[in-house]
């Protein structure tokens, strides 16, 4: 069975690298075995640095999620990128929007910080060609060329992650924006459908560019997006069934103070959740105790 190697931790979050990640440097060595040692070293250092930026990207998601009371189990690096496993996904669209944008925002900050280096590279004509990183060049030239390449890779990470292919960051941004008006379930259905279309386009592009990693990303989108939609449909069905079973007569008085919809927690999927959630279909407040619905009260959701 394939395992993950623990690299350490950051902000109390365990960091792992999956064993399949070794395929990436192996592929790099194979594809550039005829290149000079300087070029090969440049590529390996660039690979390590880019994936360090990927870790920062995932930490951006994790730390913003922590602000909203959502902890992160771990962060794992795969050949196609990094995955931050959150304890749960927020059901509040504004929270999901902030969490989804936090990762690309980290890469954007790196781009902005390195932009003066790229400007220097363009003015001097050094460019970002790894082949120029050889013994005939000075140390400053090597550093500028390397940082310009890091700048370029982070720019690609920003653009690629914002592609609306659910469950990638851009797909989650799309869902969050749709959920503001359509609700989470309908928004997820639309985002997952758009994601499948984008996955097909990514797969086609992978053959055009001869980039096998893009094909793996397309397969990830095709598999994980529908899977998350299925899980959400199951949760919504369970909530509706629980609400229907607990609906009280219209004349029943409200026995406890009912919070406003802005204050009502919506994380009933948490097995330890206690509080109220609003069920828009039955127009009732559902009271949860340790993850189980125990009562329902008539009230206003807005």
C-alpha cells in the first residue's frame, strides 16, 4: 500500500509527501537526462521551490479556515499538487469563498514580491531560460534567472487554480458565488457540471501540450467533484427526512429563543455539533444535540 512520509509540521498542521510524488523528479530526470548537469540541477531546485510554494498555498487555505473555526487534519503533497484535508467544509458561501481564494492569494503575493526581479531580468536580457544557468555565468545571473522562473511558475499556479473546475479552488469560488443566491446543493450541481466540462478541456490540452500531469488533474476533477456532490445530496436528504419527522404543529409555541439566520450554525454534519440550523423547505429551525436532530420549531429564516 502506498504511504506518505511526514516532512514535519507548520502552525501545528502535519505536512506529508505521498510516495507517488517521487514520480515527479523521476520523470524530470528521465526527460532531461541528456541536458547538462547545471540545467538538471536548476530544474530540480526549481521543482523543490515550486512545491514549497504549493505548501504555502495549502497553508493559506488552512489558516483562513482556522479563522472560521475549521481545523486542518494535514497537508499532503502529490505529483499533481497539494491537498489540505479540512475537518469539514464550510456551508457558509462567504466563508468558502475566503478559504478558496486564500491559496491563490498566497501565490499572487509571491508573484508581486518577485516582480522587481523579473523586471530586472527583462531589462538585462537574462530571461528565464534554464540553459543559461551554466558555469559561464555569474552568481547574480543565476539567482535572477532562478527567481524569474519561480515567478513564472507561481503565476501559472494562480491562473490554473482559478479555473472553474470543481473541486479545484476556482470551482469552489464558483460554487460559493452561486450559493449566495441558489443554495449550496443547486450551486454544487452547477459547479460540478462545469467542472466536468473543464476536465475534458484539461484532458485535451494535456495531449496537445504533452503534459501527462494535466491528465491526472482532469481525472481528479472527474472523480472527486461528482463524489462530493453525491455526499452533499445524501446529507441534504438526511436533513430533510429529520426535519419532516420533527415538524411540530403550527400552533405549538416556540419553547426556546430562536437565533437569527446569520447567527445560526450550519455545520450539522459535524458529529459533535449542537445548535440550530434553518431548513428552508419546511420553514423550521432544527435543533441539534451532539450531531442528532432533537426538535424543530416554527420561525423565520430571514
